[in-house]
């Protein structure tokens, strides 16, 4: 990521991290969860949009994967024309999605 002009984080990612902390699935993140938006800003990252176009694309995306968070992430990168940085190979077979990592 050293050559990226911009790094975007989806608002859905903040929601998903918060859920994992609340359910006790990511206890190591608990001390930091409230600081994530300001940490992103301090590091020069940007919050991506979550527009009606992205939401509709996620809902109608021809993809059998049912996880609404992943569907929103895939639709976001399709609409914005950017790659997704993820260790999750579930994104590998989605048309219009390029996964880095």
C-alpha cells in the first residue's frame, strides 16, 4: 500500500469492527474501537461513501454470497472503481472486484 494515492475505509468496516468488539469476538480491539475514526484521519485515510447507488448495487449484485457486509464492500469497490484490500478470498470471484493481499 506504499504506492496508494488514497486509502478508503468503508463505514461498514467500522460497523463490523464495532459488532465484533461488542460480541467479544475481537477483545484486543476494544481499547481502540472508539479511536478508529480519528486514527484513520490522522493517518491520512478517507471514509468511503455509502450512497444509494452502492446500497442498491449490493442488494442486486449477481453473487450468491449472502453476507450483507461483504456485499456492501464489493459494491463499494465496484462503484468507486478501486481495489479492495482484504485477506478474504470470498471477493476473488466477484465481477468488477480486484482484491489485494
